[in-house]
């Protein structure tokens, strides 16, 4: 599209512009509606504050759990040969494409009070996950962990494994190699994965509302609050939407500048 | 005391079957073309690749017998200097050198003291806190050497220790490395594809081709009695094969070469390129061997010219640029190569 040299075919450019407008217009629509002047007061409204606080707590917990459990899972997928591995990987990544509400139904029948594991949890320990903050954390972890696994697995595959060999010849046990060499070398991928996971957890709606319910201050995270408030108090709903949008843009910018450049080329 | 290895190992299309011995305070260079199995051999000795069968013994200890015994790499008293050095990029020089000691449970302060001393020894006391990315190739190699030596290994393995360096740095680093190797009193086993490195660093050379040891000896042995085309090419001589009949060898191509004394039976014939005189007309006089052929190609290396001759006896002759000028040689020109019998070395294959 520069002045000289070959020009792009106008038909392709036209369709591309339509596609771009389609993606960009909702953002413009949202931002146009933001009540800038009352924004701070709207976000300080009790329901909004409770939702934001809960979202922060749940998404950070979900990210933490995804890292703690997802990194070993990614390591096994990247390093250990075993039969049925592609099936396992497909199952691990399924939550990325399955409708979150379906994930929520699944969680309900697995960890709900009458569920497969949930019944044992309740009978033995008196733990009930449905309608609890822990349930909201679980729903977010379920939906977001695949982002961490897929990113960390890619980083593990891309790294030069000869560094692990070098560490082994220097006397490091396999666990020490993982901790002192592998983890530091995949750090960019790990950070990128954790950020993506966090952003996904923050926006989680379907699985949360299905499994954990919609209890203000306990399971009503920001996306749930937005959905409800849009009927009763749209100004607050728009303000909360802006917060979620701003966080996502910040995450994308961070990934681009700091980590996407090196980890994903 | 030292390393005794009988290794059988199949990896992809490579079929490794090697017998290798190296004594204390001896530097053995494994020399071979790409894909000969050099790195695979090192990985097997280091414990990064279990052998299929055979036995690797270091001093009195069997470290791999292909069956029940397999000592994992972290428990072998072996230091490795890897190709490209593989310094941990997230650690500075001193932490790289201290890595092995820390892995063995030595406290940070003590490990760092030893590491600092080792860096001092290899002349990098100033670069203690430099990250690998800030080091030159030669400095990185010395850090890698210090790192491998820090664990006080019984055996030091070096994989192409000079291949990552550019030509200008190589000679100096090679001299340096030679000095540091001398100071290490365990077994030194290095792998290289460069005969210059092998000549400068090794007491003994093992030539590896297609997974097998084809020849072992000093560089002088190999220069005078190469046993394969690869070995002959390494030392820059012509190698011909044939059957000896006391005073001449009948080559596989049918041509006869007159030699001083070759005994009888299958024989190898070595002719140094400088012993070959090139003529444009059939020479008369004393040379006992006159071979006709055509110029195939001409390579110039500074003050030497190598003339590749095709014919019944393919040869490479080395002449001076002045001779090249006088002879007015071109590719395709008919030539006669004259070689005195006394300049030819024939020995049983």
C-alpha cells in the first residue's frame, strides 16, 4: 500500500477493512458510553467493589493454582514419553474450546455435593465447593489452566535441552536441574503463560455462574456483576467493563513488549 | 587407571561399535568426519545416553554395562566441556563455575571461593560477574573448562572445544587449552573434526568413521601409514589400494606402482603430494614410476598449488605457483606424474 511498487488487490483490502471495523466497533461503542465523570463513584459502589475485590482474589488464586499444577503437567507432556499422550494433551486443552457453561456443568457433576469427587469431599471433610469462593476459583482454574500448560509446554520444547545435560554432568539431580536450569530458562514463557492465564481467569463467566453460582461477595465476580448490572445500573456495568478491558489491553501490551518478542518471536 | 570403553549403541542410522582406552594424564583425540558418531560416543561416556551393550569402566568402577549397571550422569566423576560451551545464560561466570559444587551440596561461600580461584587460574579473575553473553568465545571456553574442572573429575570430556571460535582466536585459545589440559592429571578425551586441534592437543589420535575406530596412533603414525581415505585426506597424502608383489603393487585399477619393498598380499600405498613431479611431456630419466592422466582441478593455497590428476591412478600433486606458471596447466590438460620408488611408502593393508 506504499506509493511505489505493487499495490494490494483492492477487494482484499476492502474485506480486511470490514473485518477490522467489525472487531473494533464494539470497543469504540463501549468506550463512548463510559461515564468518565462519575466513573470513580460508580466503581466505588458496594456491589462493584465487592465484585472487583473478589475477581482479584479469585483470578490470582486461579493463576497460582494453574502455575503450581500446570507447570509439572506441561513438563510431563513435553518431556516424558507415554502411551496415549496425544489423547491426554487433547483433554488438557479441551477447556480452551469447550463452552465454559459446559465446563461448569461438568464441574458440577464432578465436584458438586452429589458429584463424583464432591460427594467424598462433603462426606469426609464437610467441604462444599458449589456456591463458595473456592468453587469460583476452581471454575476459573479449570478454564484458564490450559493457557498456562500450552505456553509452558511450548517453551519447554523450544529450549535447548543440552543445558539440562550440562547441569546433569555437573552433578545436579533431575529435580535440581528442573529448578535451577529448566525453570530459569523457560521463565519468559512461564511469565507469558501466567499472564494469559490470569487474563482468562479474570474474564471467566460461564463456568463460574454454572458451578459456583452468583452470590454477591462470594462468587459474583466482575463479569457476573457486569451481566446483572447491565439491567439495573448500566453505568456501573460499563465502568466495570472498562476495567476488564483495560486489564486485557495492559496484558497484551506487556506480552508484546516484554515477553512475546523473545518467547514467541 | 583410566578409561576403558567397549561401546555398542544404535542411534537412528548410526551404528556405534567402539573399543577405546585412555590412561591417566593422556589426551586422546577422537577425530572423525561429521556423523561418524563422535558426539554420541562422548554422550555415552558422560552417561547422557545409555549403551545397548558393552562396558564402560572408569578406574575400577563399571559405569555402564548395557544391562544392570547404569550410573546416571550426575553421579559419574566426569567433567564435560560441551560444544558451544553451554554456559547457563541466567548465571554469571562464577555461579556457572560453582554450579557443580553447589549441586554437590557445598555451601555458597565455599563453592564461590573455589570457583573464584579456578577463574583466576584460567585468567578470568576480572570477569567473575560477567554473564555468558558478555564473554568472548575464548573466555566462554575457559569458563566452561573451569566449570568442568570444579567438580574435580577423573575424566574430562571435550566436545569440539575450538569449533565455536573464529580463526583469529583459535590459535591462542588452542595454546591455552593445551596448557590447561596438561595441568589436569586425569584422563582427557576430546572429540574434534579438525586435525590441527588433534595434533596440538592430543598424545594419541583415534580415527572414527561410520561408528567404528579405523585407526589409532600418533599423528606421525597416521601421516605415514593412513588406513582410510579420510585419514589420508586429513594428513594430506595420496592413499592407493592394491596387492603387493614384493617390488611392485598392482592397484585395484590395474596399474602397477614400483615400490621399494612391499612384501606380498593386500597393501596400501602412500604417496606424498610433494613427491610427485608433474610434466607436460613423458619424462625420461631415473623416476621409476610415470603415470599419465589429465588435470581434473587446480587448487591454490597461498604459496602451494594442488593439482588433482585423474586417470588409472588418481593423484594429487603439490607444486609451486612458479611451476604451475611454467607448465601452463589447465583443467583437462594431459600430464605425466613422475614418482621415485624411494618416495613411496607401501605397507600391508
